[in-house]
C-alpha cells in the first residue's frame, strides 16, 4: 500500500529533476540488486526472441509462468475487454492493478526503490512512460508488429510503444448548446456568451504546450489568458469527472476531453458530442515490459497482443489505435502530436504557465 499523495505534476517533475542530476537515477542511486529468483529469470531472452516461432516460444514460456501482471491507467471496462480476449486466446491469467497515471508511476518508482518487482507490463500515458524509461525500469522488446504502426508510435529508444492516441477535443452538452453555435476557433471563445460555460481538466499542460507552440508561443499564451480572464474558465480534476459534468449539463463546454471517451458516452445515450479545434493535439499512450518482469514470457506476449489483436479490440471500443491496419473515424483531422520527452523536460515550465492561465477555481 502506498500512501504518498504526490500529484502527477510533482512526480514527473521529481523524476525529470533526478535524471538531470549528472545522470543520477533511482537505479544507480539505490543500487538495485534483483532477488535470486528474479536474477534467474530469462527476461532478456524473452524480449530478444525473433523469427517465425516467436509466438510459439513465448507461449510455451508463458504457460509455465501462468500469469501476467499489468499496471494500467486505462478505464477498467476497457482493460477488462482486452484481458478477456488475451486470456481467451492464450489461456494466461491477466492480473490488473489500475490507478491514474500519476499513481501508477508513483507505485512503480516506489517498488523499484524497495527492490520489489511485481509489475510485468505498464500501460499508461506517454509522459509517465518516458519517466520510467529514464529511470531504466523498462526494456526493449523486438516485436514483429512495429511495422504495422504509425511512425509516431515508435520512440527512438523503443522501450515503450504507443498503442493508442488520446486526442484532445472539445466536448459539449447537446441540450445546452446547439451545433451551429459552437466555436470555429479558439479565438471565438472570446465571445462573452461563453462566460461561465467553459472548463478544462486540471493536468492537461501538455495540451496547452502543443497548442500554444503550434499557434506561436506569444500569440497562443496571450489568447488563452484573455479567454480565461474574460470568460471565467473553470478547472476540474479528472477527465472522467469532466466528461460526466458535460453529460449532466453542469459544464456546457469542455476544451480538453479525449474524443474516444465522449464517443463511448454518446453511444451509451449521453447528451453530448465532440468537435475539434485546430491545432488538435494527440497524446500517445503506450505499453512497455518491465526490466524486472517476474513473468517475462507472459509480459512480452501481452505486449505483442496489445500491438496486434489488441489494436482491433481498442478500435471496436472507440479508441484510436496506432496500427495502420485498424481504421478509425475519430482521427480524421490534422493532428499535432504531443512530445512525451518535451513534456517531461519542460514540465515545470508548462505547469507554471497552465496554473497562471487557469486559476483552478472550480476544482
């Protein structure tokens, strides 16, 4: 049980600051030594498998292990759909520990600090994945499915791979607002009719970074400051909460909701819809195998699953998969990709700016 209440921002900033101290990392500073049981596990062998018999050999090893433990920030029902298909296909039990991305990163770091390794696979947001990479907590796996993915899904180090895109879009309550009255650009939000009707999520500084950088920094910052000052933009903690507030009509217009979630709720009968304003920012979410996975064959098999069959499952649930073999109607707009590395490097700068622009009233 971990009781620390560090926020995502604090945790990412602390991790990035630690990495910046002359190359010092948790691994080096704490001199981790795997237990005899972990040292004996052929983790590197599993991740390096290649050739036409890769899946067969992975499955043979996975059946001996019997289980895989996944730490995920994906909504429970969505991850359950994935693990159900994985278990049906391979007969390997998937155990899920679910939390928000910030708590997931916190747990992984604290487990590494205490020399306790329970996670086989991580599934979460790009910035948190990048933080784990920098702490040397992940490993490269030579998946044959990388060639099926969009180029933006594959980072140079390849220790985590993007499986889906969270596209930041605007969401509105269809009972409170008419489609013809929606803004056509962010500048339209300066209209006094939007006063008290707009909200953003509390931690979407990577959305702001991508948006104002694309607009031109000075121009973009000035615009959002004016919008917030004139029309009292409120801030809500959590995308699920914000989506529910839009569905209820308490928040008529949200600027930073993932369109897949809005699509799911709309299809379930909620009076809401989404639209995109340019620039439209896409945040990659990914999957990775732990460097100290206690079930390495199952872990690599699960990652391969997420990059292949899992892409189809994600597409059916209104996610935006990164596989070029799975089409989606939710990414038919020009996209600007958030850079997880830049988010981590400049997190403090964008956090300060986000807080400066949006006063966090209404949290």
